[in-house]
């Protein structure tokens, strides 16, 4: 990821990379990798309560989110979202929160915890799936060069969310009907 970021900075000097490790016990390890790769690392916890970057971080700095519960806010400000844990065989990440913000989302090949959702989003052109960091870099470069394609992808994702809105209510109704069939006195 850091190699791809370095390469993308050559053509997009205002690009910013924000890394959000899934587990807090990895914050120090990830910071070490960022520093080892020669980037300045700015921890989210060192910023103001609003997350303000005043003055702006130096060119190429990497922001490490080392606080929990901030992912939705980060998605809301992102131009492109990559769920990096899906490049390794861990089962993937839920794409719905990023899709809620109408962001172009990239994932790796290991999305087996979200197989049906991934298939639906891919079929609608609402998600990009990559198999390597080099392919990731290529797709991000394309999205940076043509932001309208990313906007369109985010809009398609939003339409899928809207189409499936109310699924919890529908499931509860089906369960309720089933319970009434087997226990008519339940209500």
C-alpha cells in the first residue's frame, strides 16, 4: 500500500493516505511500517478534537487513525475507499458503510464473509475488486484521473442500498409470522 501511495504521489501531490487498522493492538506496528517506508506518520490522536489538519500535513504524510469509532467520518471525507484486509485471506470487510457515503470502493479477492453482497455490488458496477496491490494502484490511478467514474460507482452503490432498505423489517415480519404459526398465543 505504501509503495502504491509513493507512486501515486508522483502525479497527485495533494493525495493523502489515511490508514485505519482494524485492531487497536496494531497501531504501533502500522506506525512503524509507515516510518520504515520513509513517510511521516501523523496519528489521529495527536490532532484537534475535530480532526483538523491546520496547517495541512506535509506532502506525502500518512494519517494513522489510532482511535475507534471514527470510520464513518473518514468515509464521509474520502474520495476513494479501499478495504485492504480483503487482500489477505481474512474474509473481507463490510462495504455498506462506505457505500452509504456514495464512495467508490475497492476490495481484494477475499470477501467470503460478504460473498452475496460483493457479488451484487460487482454485478451492478458499484464495486471494484482487485487481486494485487499493483492492480489496486492501477485502479486508483484511473479513479483519480476520472473522478466522474468514481462518483458513478458510488451512485450505483447507493441505489443498491436504497433497493434493499427495509430488509431488517421484512425479516422481522417473516420471523413474527413463523412464531405465530408455531405459537399462536405468543402475541
